[in-house]
C-alpha cells in the first residue's frame, strides 16, 4: 500500500508531480503506470471471476475474465462457492 497525497479537485499530484514540496514520490498516474501485474498462467487452475450473470429461458449466462487456466466448449466446470456443475456451451471474445 502506498500513501500518495493528492487533490483531485485542483488536479494536484494526479498527472504531474508536486514541485517544491515535502512529498518526493511519484504522482498518482506514475504510480499506476508502474504497478507490476501478475502473470496469466494458462496451465494453472481455471479461475474466472464473475462480472455479471443473468438467466434467459432457463439458461444461465455468466460474464467474466479468465485469470488463469483455459476453457473450451463442452468443458464441465464447477462454480464456487455453490459447487454447481455447469457445461461451457459458447465462448465469446470481447473486443477492446
């Protein structure tokens, strides 16, 4: 955890560093740019945090991003914490 003093109303230390101040660290944008992200592990256990879900005509649709592992169509998966057995019927790829 880092302490970064900023004033978003006056845009102080958000995009550019504070000059001539007691604080000598990075500004908020620099700190976010330098965060090291964890590597994706395609051979690890399947983890997909659910972002959204809905039911339509008895089918459950779940949206999420694959954090580790891989999925294919007709693969059987277990949804936690309820331990529901599901089958992947279709995979959609969201374009950026």
